[in-house]
């Protein structure tokens, strides 16, 4: 029980660090702390496959990809440049977050998940149980999360595309003289 409480505090501190960190790289490091603490939770629940997948997929591949994206998006930016170049960006993001959270809540009410009895199912954490859970009746939730992540990735690319300055066209005759 003490290990659970300590891990819960570490996980909550990591999650809070993701939110309050000013630099995106620091947020990513706090997220890695949170992901690894969740992997230790899985080990405590005897779900070694889930713990290994958590560390390899999320702490390894996804976070490296995130750090590459952060590096590419911030490369060449001036430190004195204002961070918000689109008016109303924070308000729109807040409204969209509430709408998508409400959409997931409605999805949970329309397609309720089967009730799991107290305790862990007999196949928790092994490959067969994971396959049943992911491709079973709860597949709609996995598809909804995948759609939200795809939408977020496209939104980041659209909002952070480089601003091109229009230059006046130079006539061919003017260049030759």
C-alpha cells in the first residue's frame, strides 16, 4: 500500500509538472516521469507486458518523436518573438477541449462499456487479454482517441506553419537592365 501511495504521488507530480512547465522539453520530461510511474503501477498489478509496452512505446518512441517535433517547431524562432501570433488561439483551444471532452462523455453514455467486477480479470495484462480488450466491444473508444490524436497533430502542423512574406514580383525586363 505504501508503494502505491508513493507511486501515486510521483505520478500526480509528473502530471502536474506537464501542465505547469513553461518549456515544452521540460513538459516532455515530466511526462516521461508520469509514464514510467504508470509502468511501475502495471508491474505492481502483475501486468509485465503492459509495463514493457508502456516504457518502450510511450517513453521511448512517442516521446522521442515529440521532442523532435518540438525541436523542429522552435528551430529558428527568435526568443523575443511573441509566442501567440494568432488572436483567440487559447480561447478556441479551450472551447475545442471542452467540446471533445463532452463528445467522449456522450460516447461513453451512448456506447456504455461492460461492467468489470471488482478485482482484475483473469487475463489482465497478457497478450490475449489485451487483444480482446482492444479489438472487442470497446474498440470504438480506441478509434475515438486515435481520431483525437490525429486531429491534434494536424492542428499543430496547421497552426505552426511558417509565415511566408510576399515579395513583389520582379519583371524580367527590369532584371536584365
